[in-house]
């Protein structure tokens, strides 16, 4: 798209490829990539602005339980725009809000907030979630940059035409893990997925890469929000009884209960 083309012109395709293509192979670590991309947005807009101030409204999605990420994104945009793009008349604001007593931002709440408050934004930053970004996509028609959503499904430009990311997708991650399994001779690997967008797509990508390298999937199980401790224990017992000693799991939970059970159960 035009945004990626312009970034490519500015940086000889270097950072542009990391935003637009899943085939990007980073040759060195690029810390604070979101900060740099946000500053480049301002620089790109200045190309057509001549010497006049360019009004730009940047909207950052606000997420319950991940508010620090939203605050960092907003600070990055404001700080680097002020120091590197002084001709921008930049305003930033949050889309979404805290809900007392809630533990996570729901897709419906975020979509409703965007429809009410986000349609006038010039740039959208976020959501930072492989679960929330696909839901928000049908109502976003602005320049959109996500700082941490990794789902490989978001790569499809026919489904997510305005979506760009600054981090690799699970395509790179699952290929690397499958290569690691092959390197250690783990030809058969069990899998455990949290039953959501990122869990299912990550496991599917890993299994495909494992098969391509000559391996085979072992026992495949999944968990969801209704799974109980007894369910987790049964899963661990099933893994212990299988003929594979390796389990690859994918979860959006920061402290998956089944990981704790695996650590205290020597049989697994």
C-alpha cells in the first residue's frame, strides 16, 4: 500500500519490509521499533506538507490489564513526533476505557468505543492483541499500526487491508520452534492449544512446519476458559501416557494453569 511504499522510499525498503511482509528476516535487533515507525509516519506526512503545520490525530487503543502498553505507545508517538517531526500538529487520545471490575478488554467494548470515538482518527495504534485486532478490522479504514499482534491470519491483505505490524507474525516463530525440535531430534511432538485465535493458528503453523521437516504431530489437546483443574490434570496424564516426551503449547494467558501443573508433575 501507499504507506509501505513511502516508508520504503524513506528507508530503502529496510524498515518498510519489517512492517509489511511476513518474509522479513531481521539482521539485527531493532529496539523500540514502534517508536521509530511512529516517527516515520510523521516524517512521511511532512513530505506533502511543505512548511505548513499538518494536523494529525493519533488514536491509541486502550486495553484493560495492558494499560502500560497503551501508555507507552502514546508516549512514543508524542515524544518522537515533537523531536523529529516539529511541523506536525499532533494530537493523541485513547480509544477505549477501563471498566471497573473487568479483567480484560472485550472485543465488543473496543469496537463500540471505536465506532463512537475513533472514526475521525488519522492513525490507529493497537490493539496489540491477536484476539482484538481481527474484530476491529472491519471498521478501521485508516493507517493502522499494531505493536504486538502476531496472528498469521492478520497477514491476509484481502481480510485486513489497513493492518500493518512492526513485529514478526507467528509464521516466523513456529518455523523457528519446529527447526529447534528437528535439531534436537524431537520427531514427534505433542501440542496443547488455548482454544482462541492465537492458540489455534500458532499450533497449526507449528504442526505444518514440523511435518515439512520430517516430524509428526503427537497427541493434540486444547483448553478453553471453561476448563477446570480436573480437566488440566487429565490432559497432563494423557501427555504422560503418550509416546512423546515433548509438549509444545500456545496460549494467550500470561500464567496458564496447565504450565504450573506440568512443572510440579514429574511424569510429564
